[in-house]
C-alpha cells in the first residue's frame, strides 16, 4: 500500500514539472475558465494546451464543466494552491539567500 501511495504522489508531482502547467494552476486560482480563454491567456495553441489539460485532469488536479460547446476548467481541490504558494515562497527564499551570498561575495572581492 505504501508503494502505491508513493507512486500516486510521484505521479501527481509531475504536474509541477512543467512551467506552463504551473502557470495554468496560477491562472485558474481565481476561478474557472474556458479552454479558449486559457489558450489566449497562456499564449498556447489549442492542441498543446489540451495535452496539459488532459494530463492534469487524469491526475484529478482539474475538473471540467461543459456548457453547450464550451468546456470550463477549474482546480479540483483548492488545497493545491496552498502547496503551490508554499513552493513559490521557498523559491523566493532561496533566491533571496542566493542574492545575499552573491552580494557578500562581491563585497568581499572588492575589499569591502
């Protein structure tokens, strides 16, 4: 059972391995959007976007609602945004830390 859980976990984490999927999560944080609106907002062709949407739907990251011929996507579980935001905070902390190290090293090299 534990191995199965790790496999599910790893599979879900694949969603976070592509910049456009991360951008897609961020765009959908404010509510559902149609495929056409997402395509325009993300500057992506429909076929490429469809592949990302299908992958995220398979992993139950996104859910859909159909109204006539229009398909709307939204985040299935908003706790995902907490994870997303925590990861971004960690990255910002790393960037700030790296900048401080570079600045300290630069000052030391200049004799300051």
